């Protein structure tokens, strides 16, 4: 009799264990299903965002910005003609390729730009900025790189004299990588503070975003002389088509780089004259 009781107890325990195991399995399945639904929803939301914000811009016609030299903003041309400095016969041409979210772009503006602008005022150099969208996916989905560069084109097209202040303002208050960055309304406000009012529609409608995309492709696919190509997180500074490879936070090093170029230019002209 005792054996029968023991067997019944064992059978009851087994049955209960089966029920518990089945319950746990059902919960796991339900949990996996819920996670799957969340993932699908997230993917769908991301897909919807891309369709809503990116696809329409890709389908829009490309609007050419005004007041550019090639794909760059020649700072000298943004200065009112009566206020432009008298230029040397052979000024050094400085080109700066930037993404407004790239940290090194801010380093350049803080450390090298003051010296560059001083030399521009002295007529020793010319300087052109090339705003690009190299890091559009680093702003938590807001496409800040594209929006900021497109806003810069709004400024230079309608208020070229305000570009320098607008450019410096963006590079002096860069968002952290991985954050959304300033909104379109914020960019409108920065433009107005820089002396470029009335750009709400141009900036919020991302008028020049398609052009920025094409300009970025041209820059990244071109073989810039004496460089290793444009990289997303490291802006390129060229002087007379030669890449500056020194410290972006070292004005003295950059000054020496320019002096070397001037020396090479001078002796090259002398040698050329002698050979004649």
C-alpha cells in the first residue's frame, strides 16, 4: 500500500512539474513574441522616419546655392567690396573641408581660424570653407550634419556677409556625437543672431540638403592633391593644395607650415626667373 502511495505522489509531482515547465515555456514564448513585436515596431518606425524625412529630400530637385566659388564659400567674397583687404600678388589659398558635427572642425575654428582670419585681413591668404555632410548618421536620427550644412548654404545664398559669424557660431557650440543637435528652429535663430534673418523657410524646408548630398559625394570621390582623402571625423585643411598634417590645436605649427609654403613659393619663382 505504501508503494502505491509513493508512486501516486511521484506521479503527482511529475504532473505538477510538467505543468510548471509548460507555464514557463508559454511565458518565454510570450516574452519572445513581445520582444519581436517591439523590434518590428522599432524597425517600422525607423523605416517610416527614413521614408518621411529622407526619401522626399532625395526626390526633390537640387537647388544650387548662390555666392559660392566651386563648392566652397570664399570668405573674401562675403566681405563687402569696400571693406575687402588689399591682397598680395600670390596669396596662399586655404581650403577647409568640414562637417559641423566633427569635433576636429571645432578645434580648427578655435585654434587655427583666428590666425587664418588675421592673415586674410592682411591679404596674405584666401580661405574657403567647404561644409559637407560626412556624419549624417551620428546625430540620433536627426541628420544634423546635413541640416547644418544646408542651413549654411541658406545663409551664404541670401546673406553672404553673415556666413563667417554663422559658421563660427556653429563650430563654437557643436553638439555631442550621438545627440540630435540643434533643431531647425535653433538654426534659424543662430542665423538671425549672425545677421541673416528671414531664413525660416529655407532652413526648415532643408532647401539645399540635396545639393549638400551631391557636394559631399563630389568631395569624397575626388582625388584631392597631396591628401589621403576626406575622412568623416577629421576635417582637411589644405594650403595651396597641400594638406596640413600638424596639430589642429597648434597655431605655431600651422604658422610654420605656411612659412614653409611661402618659402617654397618664393624660391620656386626665383628659380623659374633664373631659368628664363
